[in-house]
C-alpha cells in the first residue's frame, strides 16, 4: 500500500513539474517574441503605439514555434501605420531572432 502511494506521489509530482515547465516555456516564448518586436521597431526608427498577439493574420502556414503580432507604429515624422510581424524561424521557432514584416495598406487596420 505504501509503495503504491509513493508511486502515485511521484507521478503527480512529475505531472506538476511538466505543467510548470510548459508554463515557463510559454511565458518565455511570448516575452522573447515581444522583445523581438521592440528591437525591430527601435532598429528601424519606429515607436510602438499598440501591439497584440493571437489575432488572425496574413501569414499562411505559420508554425507553432512562431508568434505573429499586429502592431501600430509611429514613424519619425509622426505618421502611423499598422503591420504584421512574425517572430522566430520556421525550423527552430522562438530560438531564432528572425522578424518578418508585412505592412497593412495605408488607411486599413490590423486590429479589426
């Protein structure tokens, strides 16, 4: 009886550890992709006015290891425009610092 309780305890402990590791990885992935968006904006002279992830987007076939953000930028002249940014690589996902940009047509919004 005691041996069975010990096995059940370690099984539950393993499940909890797996859930904690999954949650930590997911949190890191979102944080890393947001950092890629911020870095891209800064390197290209834009200010982020609004950014949201998890929306429908124009990138077909986006692997699970990539995150897509809808972003509204302000340029150095004060004008604004929306874009879609896909972060991460196709093979290694979040472990690559790739950012692909698709601009939304002027006057249209990525936040519909």
